[in-house]
C-alpha cells in the first residue's frame, strides 16, 4: 500500500468504528429509543419492522459494538492481516444486512425506503473499498 493510502485507510476504519460504537451504545443503553428513532433526523427505519423486541435490539447493539471495537483496533494496530480479517467480517455482516433489506421493506416506502437501502448499500461499499485499499501491494 502506498504511504498516501495508509492515512485514508486508518481514517476510514476509525470512522466506521466510531459509527458502529455509537449505534451499539445507543441500542444497548436505550433500546426502545433506538428502535423508535433510528437513524434519527425524523426517520424511523428500525421502527418500520415491528413489533419491538428489546432482546433483539440489544443484541443488535452488541453486534454494532463488537464491530466497532474490531474496526478501531484495526485502525490502531495498522496491521494488514488484522485489517483484512476485520473488514472481511464487517462485509459478511453488511452483505447479509443488505440482502435482508433488499427483499424485506417492512413499513418503509418512498424516500424513506430509498434512503434506508442507500445507507445499507454504503455499509457494503465503504468496507469493500477499504478492503481493496488494505490489500493493495506496498
């Protein structure tokens, strides 16, 4: 990987890690609020898949927290093998998440559905781009 690509990779890992940690903490500490209001900004994407189940929301929070910790560790350790493994794991989760939402729309429609799908697609494209960057020869 070129020296100029390394900071971009580290920043990408850190940003993805911070997002996952924030979502994870929110879902664990305030599962009902997370369910009712995620992602915020007047949107209610999670709440469009009723009924509310505290156990499942807290488990999702645990998943986000785990991914966040792994992404931050990859950013800090700056080891190509660690980064590859972490991003591969994130891609498995993100791809399965995309497949579900591409085929199950819950109560979402129109702009809300389009925004939700676009966000989940970015959840695959972002880590995939970082993986390509991480795997480039030095």
